[in-house]
C-alpha cells in the first residue's frame, strides 16, 4: 500500500495492520503458515519446471489432479508430510530443502 493511501485511511480512523496481527497469530503460527506456503509454491514451481500438467504430476506421485491443485493452493487439508513427499517425488533432494525454503520464506 502506498504511503498516501495509508495516510488517508488512518486519518479516517482505519487501523492498518498485518494479517498476523489481525488474526492474532502467534509467531509460531505465522511461521508455520509461511512454511506451508513456501512448500506449496515449491511444488508448483518444480512441477512447471518439469513441464508437467497437474494430471501428469498426479500420475507420477500416485495422487489425483485435485490433490495436486490443493497442494499448490496451500489448502489446509494437505499435510506437510504430503508436501515434502511430493517435492521429493518431483526430484527435489533433501539437500535442496534449505535453499528451497530460503528462497520462499
């Protein structure tokens, strides 16, 4: 948000804050959400780099297209375990994870 817009909103009594503050997230909850989103974004990035459709990735990972879509959207029903296993199935190595997270967090 630009400074002028923020100034106008605050002058009218609005409070401009972060999502974490608005939702009253603890630092741990905020970190977990950021981690989940980083892994979700990485699944999509690696699928696209491999030039795979969601359907093709689903076949490769013994999953379904709708589950791949949920992974890439950061759906809360997708476990961290599934995100990690999917990344490994797309060719990401354990040694790649620190770099992958560093880029996305």
